[in-house]
C-alpha cells in the first residue's frame, strides 16, 4: 500500500506570516526549498541565501541585505547541509571536516549572526537535522556527529535565548520522495521497499516538511522550544537497519564491489 498525502490546502491561513521575514540557509533546493515555498505561500517575505554558511562575513552581508530589504528576521531556518555515503575507513579528514563545518559550524554562524535581529522580533530558529543525529546509521560517520551537534546547539540556544523571547526547535525529516537525494538513493531498489519500512506506508513530500516548519514558527507553537519534531511517518520506529542495508547495496553497485 502506498497511501497518498492528505489534502491540507486551506488549513493554515494564507496570511499567517504576512509581514514576517523568513531567512533560509540552503534554500536553493530540496527540503529547504520546500520550506521556503511554504512560508512564501503563507505570506512571508523569504530570503534564501546562497552565501557560504562556513564564512561568517558572507552570512553577515547576506543578513544585512535581507534586513535592509525585507526587515528584521522573524524566522531563521538553518538548513544548509552536506552529505554523502562513505565507509568510515574511506572517509577523508577533509570530508569529515567539511560536513561538520557546513552543518554544525554553519548553523552556529547563522544563529549567532541573526541573534540581534531575532532578539528585536522575538523570533524563532528552526534547525533541519536528520535521523543520524539520534541513532547510528552506516556510512554516516560524518553526518551523525554533525547533526547531533546541531541538535544540542538547538537545545542550548533554547535554554539561553528563551529569556529574549527567541524559540529554538528542530525538524527531523524521514524519507522525502520529491528530492534529488532520495531519487539517487532509491534508484537501485523499487520505491516500494522504502515505503514498506514506513508505518504510514508512503514517503513524505517537501511540502509536509514546510508545513511542520510553519507550525513550529507560528503562534500555534508559541510555548514550544527546545523540541525535536520527527516528520517521518514513523520511519525511525524501526531503526536504521533498512537504511544501512540499502546504503551498503548502493555503495557496492557504485564501486563494483
């Protein structure tokens, strides 16, 4: 069974974020683009930067330009990330550092630079993490530590910045079918194998991640901070075994092993 996504049109007011500024890192594609589109569809002014999140000067310039054009940031989405499948013994020093720098250091850079604007708006930070932050996944020795660090950064900022009215939460997506990354990983197996390992018997779509982000950033979640929201159809309940086996097959086909 491959259930379809429920029709959720009209549930959230189309002007829910009217007059609000949303700044998205990594918003050019995939899940983060879906988040940016959802906020735009709910009336927000969206700035999806192409700056390198590893470079504070670039981020500062981008956020200054966003402020001057759109106003202070009300919602910061830290979504920029790097990932690839690799065996731990083949993971290069630079490969490990690059993922940690993009995911963890980049998330800190964005949060730290946005702080003054978020303080003025009593805004919200949303971190896009991954199941690898919460449980070990094979061939993800770089991603797991990076995303786990982002999860703890989220909690620390929720604790410290709560008195300023700034909320900090994370979203943990599962298999999202309408992304290039998912299309690449699933190319070696029938998509039915993936949905069979998801209790809701379907993959998610980027719109659903965007809707979860909109909820967490909205007044509906005004008393929610320091929380990790799984948006995965229950996928994590069965652990990482399927991911591990499929990734091993993917790597074997890619290397001819």
